[in-house]
C-alpha cells in the first residue's frame, strides 16, 4: 500500500514518481527553469511527506489534473494541511554548508526565486570570505565521479561565462538574461557537485564556477535582488575553500569577494565592505590588473564611508598597478582602465558630499564611455547629473537626465532605473 495520499493517487493513475517529475520538468522547461532531479517527488511520498515549493506544487497539480481528466486540488493529495516549520536550507548560510549538499540544493529548483531571503550583515556577511584565509576545508572522501570531465564540457562552461559577461556589459541584467544566467549557474552547480577529483580540468571547472558566481551575483545585484546576489557570491566562496585550488582560482575568488564588497558599500554596509576588501587584497601573487580592480573597489568603498584621505590613497594604488602591467591579466580584469578609476574617484567624492571635486572625474568618464556599452554610459551620465544637481547647476542636471531618459529604454538595470527615478524626482522638486 502507498504510504500517503499522493502515492495512492499515482498508483490509481498508473504513474511512477519519475513520470510525474518528467511532466513537471516539461512545464518548467517552457518557463526557462532548470529541471528537477528525477527523484524529486520521493520526499512528497513519505509517510510524513515534505510539501513541494509553491511553483512545483502548481506544476504537479496541473500534471495530475491532466492525467486524471478531472481537477486535482491540493486537498486531494494532502497538501492543504498547515505547512510544517520551514526546514533549514543550505542556501541560507552557504559558507557553513556541506559543499556537495549545497550544490545539489542549488541545482534542484527555484530557491533563488524565494522572496523571504534577507540580507546578511556583520559577521554573517564576512565569515565566508574570512574562512578563505583559514585554509581549505577537508571534505569527506568522494566516490567515483558521475560526471566525466572533458575539454569540450569545461570549455563550454568557460565560454558561457564570458558570453554572459559580454551580454550583461552591453545592456544590463534583462530578466531573460538573468533567467539564463541563473539557469547556467544552477546547471553548473550540478556538474561541479558530480565531478569529483583533481587535475587541470577540475581546477578550470572550479575557476569557471567561481567566475560564474561573480557574474551571476553581479547581475542579481544590478537587478536589485540583493539577498539572492549575496547567496550566489557566498556559494562561490564556499567552493573556493576546497583543497588544492590554484592561484588562478584564488585570483578569481578575490574578484568575487571584491564584487561582494561593492554590493555592501552600495547598500551602506561600510564595515562589511571594508572587511571584505581587506580579505581580497591579501590574496597571494595577485596580477597587477586584479590588484587594480580591488584598489578601484576600495576607492568607491572609502567614498561611501566618507573617508576622503583613503580615497586618494587607493586611487594612487589603482593607478600604480595599472601603470605596472604584467603578463597575467585575467580576462575578467581587462575592463579596468584609468577612465574606470576616474569614475570610481568621482563617485567617491560624490559620496563624500564633495561634488565639486567629483565634476572633472565624472565629466572625463562620460566622454570616455562608448555607445557599445550603454549601461556604462548611463551610469556615468547619472553620476554627473547627480553631481551637477548638488553643485546647483539644475539646467545641466536636467539636460543630463534627458540623455539618461533616452538610454533607460535600452538598458535593463533596476539599480540604475531606480536611481534615475530618484534623481528625476529631486530635480523636479527644485
């Protein structure tokens, strides 16, 4: 006899649990969601069943209704009872989670769409990065790999990360791009969880996953989905604690930590940002370009906490690294130029409530941006509009906001759209 109501219904309909999940996955695929595990329905069939997440429940009921030829409701399968206390999920604290269990959870469903995630601050926010300084975690001995790595698979993941960066750099984090990016991240989580072992291909896979976590985290940040961005960043840090990681992996991790710090600074979590950037800067043997990226992030963070002396110190440090290039520039650091440092410096002076200091840097940045990167240009124009408004030059601020308005329609960035609306309201009130 089946252990619960759903099991009895499946038996009556002549369906196996795997068939139910296969039909659910067909519906998920039409929405662009990653598939559930073929065994995902088994927890729903226990004597004390786990209840599916709302999206999975709706899909399951639709599939059962279609199969039965009559309406199947939540009460028909015992899903209308009060939900038990939410169980602990690894994604709530990725830095403390068993790695394989965390990656498996990420690959299973729509956990990144949860609306009850909250931002972590203080020790909870910085602990995963601090753990990187304490050395690798000894994981339980892995069994034989169930995913055999090969050049084509790893190369495809590496190319997908770069394609995602190029797409995001051009127009921002459109919902379709973000859906694709999160889907790649979830699918790659499954590959990483199943592909145990060491060697050059395994190291490249880990590096690509950390780079992917940085990129998807940035896209979520740009879409103002801040708790989700933080969980993605923390998952990348958790993987980075694996034994035998190479310098390439550590350098990619430093970039991820620096991006986490940028998010913290943007949100006003100044102590978290400073702690994260100190950790990133301690990464051994950083290439000059990577060290410059971290220094550029420190410029902005110093401005956000009104530390004007440190703004100048880190600006000089960033420029010094840029003036001393080496042959080890990572692909993800190639975006940084003197104009980028100018932009960070201008934003820092603006945050320090010294807009007149910011003007020359931000004018230079607006002139340096190109039509090929409209989000970058929009960001620069908004910075300058904010600066001129604070300097009392309202007509120029309105003109710049007019330029920004023409860009808003082609740039998908909730972060910048929100800022545009706030600035437009401030100028209208003058």
